[in-house]
């Protein structure tokens, strides 16, 4: 922790705890008591009213609150709940930081507001994911390398296994954004192999290397208009509508009631992202557009039907 961060943290600790001994502050920040004395003097010089209590420690003068950061009760509650939600669903160093962040937020509130926020956040629970559902690993190596590559604007080389293609391709990608959707991370960026914007699911990346080669953008980069997403319009039978709404595809945009049934609209990155999900609804889903997806699902259904007409191979006991 650099000195600027430590000075701010020292002021928040004093405000949150009241009276604190120098040796306790030194242990908390893992510095010497002499460093704490110097830090207290520095805070006093910039106008933070630190009060010394001989033989007892330090505190802030009554009525002093740290400017200019001021949170409303709703803002503080939202941040506290967001931290708890993250902690319930994810692992990693960023999750560990939510506890200290919550303490800093609480320190900035007047006592009555602090108590109210604590009561509200205690009343809302975020249980851990159910058995079989993995927690979000924010320190997963590929994710960490991609975050660094995005910040540094460095090219990445990946070996990608596309769904339904049965092959892997070697690609160089200018990474733009990372998105977590429905239990999976997606990397969006400019693929030099296809010379277009593409989305790559991280668990389909067999190998990833961050290169030293920088990139400065492309005609389809973040400063230009993104390509138009695919628009998919299936019509669902009445018996399935409730269950579709309960477990929507991540690319859902909206729905409309028609004489023939409920039509829903989706905007996936590609047909590969939604075709298997639609097949799972069987005859309850009829694709109205695009025509290419309608043909694709028909061919897939015919292939399944043909496979099921073949007799089962004989088995021996």
C-alpha cells in the first residue's frame, strides 16, 4: 500500500473505530509506530483533525467526516449488497477486498445511517451457488491474462474450439471486453483471422497467450459502430411460454403477443449460441426468422429422427 492510500485508510479507520492506539494502527497497516506518528502529523497538516489522547491513542474530532466522498443511504446499501453478492458467487483477491471496501463505506456515514445500512444489508441474504454450479473464479489464469491484455492493449493468440465445428482454429485477437453471462465468460474482440468482431467463450479456448505486440484499433474497433447482432424470432407454444420466461436465453431482447402465439426476440452473437437452446424446446418452439436458422434446426431434427429410426445394436448379457 502506498502512502497516499495508507493516509486515507488511516483516516477511515479512525473514523470507524473512534479511539485507536498507535501500536494497533501500526499492526493493522504493517508499519512501525514511527511511521504512524509521521502519518498522523501529515493528516493534521492537510486539515484532518486528529486528536491525540496521551496513553490511549488517536481519534478524529467529533463531527468530522471525510470529504468529498459522501454516500446516500441508498448508495451505501447498494454497494454493501453488491459486495455481499460478489462474495457469495465468486472467489479471488477481488472478493477479499469487498470486506475492506464495505468498512470504508461504513466509515463515511453518520452513525444513524451506518446502523440503518447494516440492518438492511443483514436482512438480505445471498446463499452460495447450489451444488454443481461453479463459483466465479475471478483469478482464473486466462481471465487474469485477458484483463491485463485489455488494459495494456496487447494482442492475444488463442486456440479456439468452436461449438459444432469439430475443429480448432489458431487466432490472433485484439481483446476489447469480458462479459459474464449465464455461467460463462465471453471475450469480445477483433479477430484478425476473420477480420471482424467476434465473441469467444473462455471455456472453449484450449490455449491462450498474451503477446508483446500492441494494437491501436481497427475499423471495427470500439470507437466504431459494432456489427449488427443476429436477430432471432421464435414463436413458442402457450404450454411452454411460462417456462421459457423462467429460464431465458441470455440474448433475450423482448416479446410480443400474436394471434399464433407468443413471439420472442433474441440477439445472440451468432446462430451457434442459440441453436442448441432452441432445439431443447422441441416442437414448442418454431423459428420464424432468420430463415437460415429455421433450415438448420429442421435439418438437425431430421438427422435426429433418422438416427432414432435405426434399430438399437444387439447387446449380450
